[in-house]
């Protein structure tokens, strides 16, 4: 009877070691996947950052080109005729109508101002975001230094008057 019991315990131990080994392999597999995922996320962040910086540089170059063209060639909202002397000889022989160039009806200045306004708005949003990142204690102290009442500070921070008073006492 004892041998059967010992044999049963031995089989249970073998099965438990097998289960533990399986669980260890699963955990190590998940750890490996997590490391790969973090590496991919870091690579994606780097790629997106590089793409955005290239896009910004391209936009700045485009603005420079537009500004240079505006200085060299003033824009009119009408059709201009091309000087026949500028047309190649083969084109002159065909005796067609003179070539007309249509300038864009949407002025480049407006597009330029729109781009600059968008970048200025982005800077303003970044400043607002940094203001939001200030903790309640710092915000309460700043508002108190500006001369705001405790009630106004409590409403702005979303805390009670007593809590604000304690914050200001123990700065």
C-alpha cells in the first residue's frame, strides 16, 4: 500500500514539474514578446519623429521658395500674354494663338499666412498644455501671489477652501 502511495506521489511530482516548466516557458515567451513590442514602439516613434521633422523642413523650404518668387514675380489675378520672343522657333512656325498663363486665383500670401497661423496656434497649444501640467499646489501658490482670493483658487483648482489654506500655509 505504501509503495502505491509513494508511486502516486512521485507521479504527481512529475506532473507538477511538467506544469511548472510549461508555465515558465509561457512566461518567458510573453516577456520576449513584450520586449519586441517595446522595441517596435521605440522604432515607430523614431520613424514618426524623423518624418515630421522632414515634413517641417520641406514646409519651411516651400515657404522660402514662395517668398523668393513673390519678390521676383509679383502675382496678378489676371491672364498675361507671353512674349513671342520667349517662344521656341518650332512654336512660332505653327502660328497658333499666343500662350496665356493663368495665375492661381487663390493668392499665395493667404496660404502662407494660414501656414504661419497654424504653427503659431500649435505653439499656443503647447504653452497651454504645459500650464495644465502644473500641479494643484503650484497653481494655488501662483494664483495666491497674483492676489486671487481663496474662494477663486478653490474653484479653479477644484479643492476645498480649507485644503487651499493648508497648501498656502505649508508652502
